[in-house]
C-alpha cells in the first residue's frame, strides 16, 4: 500500500512546523501512523529536535534542500517505512526553497507512483512579510531577489494558506485575502491559525483530496533564485548552558531571541526567522521570532527550572555569516551572564546557501 505524502511549503517563519505537528496529531487521532521528514541546509535543526521532543518519528534530510537532495529524501522515507511503517509522511522543506512542484512533487508522482500517493501541495503564507512583499513596499524586508522566491512559492501552490490569522484583525485578513486572490488568480486561499486550530479543518479537507494536482507550469530564473537564497546568512549552533543555581529555561530562550532582535536591528539586518530550543531532563521549550518588525514569542513553553540545558539556535538573517555568528554568540553569552550561567558552544555552522541544483526537474505535469 502506498504512503500518503504531504509536503507543506512556505517561507521561513510561516508556521510550517507548528502546522505539521497539528497535522500529525490529527492523522494519529484517525488511527494512522505518521512519519515526519524535516529538511535544512545544515545539521542541528530546531524543528527536528522540537518534533522529536513532542514524540513524533522524525527523519532529517540535512545538507541541502529536498530538491537538491532528492535521493536522500526518498532514502529517509524508506528508513521511516522500515522502522515506523507510516501511513502518512509529512515533509517540511527548507523555507527559502521554491520550484518544489517540478523538483519534488512531480518526480514522486511520475518516478515513484507505486510508493507514494502525493497530496495537493499547500503553501503557508506569513502575513508579516507577505503583505509587504505582495504590495511591493519599499521596506518589504528583503531584496527583490529574495522577494522573488517568496512570490514563486505562492505561484506554484495548489493551495495558499494565510497562517497566523489570530494575529490579524478581520480587516487585515480580508485585505490580505483580496491581495492574494488578485495576484494568484485561480488558486484557492484559506485562512488558518496553526497555533489555535482555527480554520484547520478546511486545510485537512483540501489536502485529503485526490485528483490532478501539481499541474501549475512555472518558469524559474535560477540565477535570481540563487541570489535570493544567498542573501541570507544561515546559522545553526548547538551549545550547553550550565549554572550553579536553577534558572528559568523559557526566560533564557526568550532573552537570547530578544538580544538578537535588538543587536540585528542596530545593523539593519532583516530577520527571516530566529529559533531557539532548550532541552533538559525531559523538558523542552522553544522561542522564536519571525521578522524584524514582530515580537519574540515562546511558541512551546517548558515551564522548567534547570541547572543545565542543551540549546540549539537557528538563525536566518540577511547579513554576512560571520556577522551572524558574532551576534548569536554575544546574545547567548549575555543571556547566560544575566543568570550566572555559562555557555559552551559545541558546534556552529554558519554560511550562505549555495546555488540550488535539483536532482530532477520535471516541467510537464502528470498526464
């Protein structure tokens, strides 16, 4: 029996991980076994740690996006199949990737049709950057090349989902919906809050459909795409924090993100996404920031007092990797110092993503 393959796209900070966790719980409630595949340009991914901490079976495809590491994607699903025998696989691609219909959806449909039953491709939209980019505002946060990636993600979608509607007024949600409908004629638009569950049933109803999906023909300028991805400094750090006296893990995580937001704003470096997870004694907490003009939030509270914790920080920011490394280290040390704690960095990977080179690129939809 084939595995139902559900890939959920969207720009960095759109809420893909929260949505995937909610989807996983939904399918489990129907008696189905679920596997999750995360994806990143490097190892030490907050999302992988977060989903595993929530008890899900998670495989990770590190080192490149799904499109450029397609064989690793199918291999990872195969490993999940051997160990967990999932009925449903939920896949979360890198948030700065596009052209995923031609490089992932269609190759699975046409080359692995016996193994996978591929669901419609839904893309989440992050209102904080989305409304600015779609309106063409001068302060949209990113260069035209990075905005190009954002727009292409929406263009190829079978469904666009405005996430985080709990953060919008009714008028703001209506205006953003109208803007999307005017620029993406013929593409269904849903509103949802992955955090509260509002609108979630409509998403389930859509992605549970069978039929002809992944049919949109889309031209992609890979030179522009590569420049847009390379605009972002990409950092994954893992470290251990220790203290003589117990400290509040959630407050530490939020302090790290607040410190980063402040220091990056001082150099006018736009944030695509910041995430930090803390893990200790069976506890875990996650803090994040989805743009320079929003506020840090504790997306998963640990409610824990600890003396030692393993911390993973992920940062996607429009600045040089070496600058980003310096700011992350300063933010962590300042947050630890305020609590009489010390941080020992085990590993930091900081770089700009390379040019995407897909394993497969099938331009013609399934007949």
